[in-house]
C-alpha cells in the first residue's frame, strides 16, 4: 500500500477487543478482573472455568491447547450469536 502525499497509513490491532468489550458490557466480575489485573487471556479464563482437566497439572500440553481452543470457540460463539449447534 502507498499513502497519497500528505497521508499516512497505519494499522491498529487491539488485543482481545471483543472480549474486553464483552467484559465491559456484561459487567462479568471475572472478565473485568482478568482485564484489569490478569494477563488478558480470556480464553484461558473460560477454559479454567469450564474444564477441570485444563487446570490439572497432569494434563498433557496438547490437551490443554485443545481445551483452550474450545473455550475460544465458546467465547466467540456467545458473542456472535452462535446456536446450540455451534
């Protein structure tokens, strides 16, 4: 891309913006705390709440990665109107 003379092109990627907006709109205490005090990893927060196996230190790393991915799907499905099928 080339900006026209006198113009500047820039890109902004605000990490987890959807989840941050959801925390603000929903007033969900755990999400707000994660946003203000935690690492901002809302998908790990959801995985921890939904899947006891996720926090088990004996769970293989590949499995915890799968569970976090499922939590990510759940988070975005809820935000974007996913159905029960989703």
